[in-house]
C-alpha cells in the first residue's frame, strides 16, 4: 500500500570470536585450530589484511615449528648416541630424513625418529628409505598399534625374523590322516591386539599378508625359541606339531629393531601354558 513502510529483514549478525569460544563447543575447537594454523582470518577478521601478508605469516610460523621439531629430534639423538661410536651419514639419506622429520610434532614420535637417526649414526645404511616412507605415513595411533604387536612378537629356530604366534597345530597321535589337526589358539585379541589392528598393520605393509605355518617339528629335537629377552629350548614330546603365525615384513623388522624389547608378562605366561603340554621347556 502506498505510503506504508515495507518491513525489512535485518541481515544476520556475524558471531563474534568470543561467542565461538564459549563452553568448548565444536566450533570453538575449529576456531582454535584455525588460529593455531594461521588460517583464522575469515572467522575472526583479525590480523593482517591482505592475503599475501597472511600467507607470509603462516609460512614463517610453519618454518619456526619445523625448525623446533628438528632441534628436538637432534637433541634427543645427541643425548642418547655414544659419541665414540658415531659415524658419518650419507648426505642424501640425511636430507630425506630431515624433509620428513621436520613435520613430526608429537613427542613420542619425535623419540622414535631420534632412534632412527641414532641407528643411522651407529650403522649407516641400516634404515632404508622405504622404512622412512612407511613411518611418514603412520599416525601416532598406528605406531602405538605396531609397538603393541612388537611386544607380543617372538622368533624360533634359525630364522631371526619376528613373528606373531597365533596357534600351535597338533595332529592326531594315532590316526592323523582321519582327523583334522587341532588348533590350540593363542588369542592376540586378549592382549589388546584384535584382528582389526592386524588389518591396520597388514595395510601398512608391516606384516606379511598371509598367515604362515612352520614345518612339522621333530620330536626330541630342541628348538631355539626367543620371546623378547627370554630364551628357551623347546623339545617336542610328539609328532605332528607346528606353529601358525604372522611374520613381520622386512620394513616391519627394521622398525621393530628400533623399538627395542619389552616383555608383556601375562602374554609370556599364557604362551608358555599353551606350549607346556607338548614340549619340554628349558630356560636358557
């Protein structure tokens, strides 16, 4: 109607940064991370006005963080490497290492990367570029899963490669051709390593993709068996015994050597209980 003032819909007000930070809401988390990463300008309208200035500020901050990461890793390496045993490292390997290591911010992962650098100072050429690439693709959670797997690993016979024992297979004493072998399983899931975690390690290429079986063990013939720092001799009572297991890949083996040994006592006790009815077990 002529002369009547039309109703105007007010423009929505932009939320202020202080509103975004209330009560630790999901948006406040996004806001905080955006600020930390130097990309929060469009959220809070604070800081340098031009895109070029904001890019430069973020780039400098990233370089400072990378510098700090490398300094921490080298300091950990320096503190833990015997100076009288250190050797020169291949410069191309070192350049590849620093390109990756500068992005590592988690403290426990920095400790792992310092162990890699220490190992290379002690024995140049012992850590492959493929291993560095695998570690670069691993999250902290995945590294924890692999460390857990390593604490459950063993090796036996003359083969020193680490294995995850899954079962002891036993054939029927008298009529093995008529009865299927019995699987006396060692459930890794009972020790915080479920099959879903094994799938993660398979995907990363840290363990080989199929479950393997050892050859049939010879009755009366001692078999060297090692679990972490515990060494045994297993002498089979009977015919028809064999192990099933997952084997670490060469890359997994390299990384496992960097992690060192750590005994999971409940697992060790359970494993020995599984073996005891079928072997004479002698501690070395």
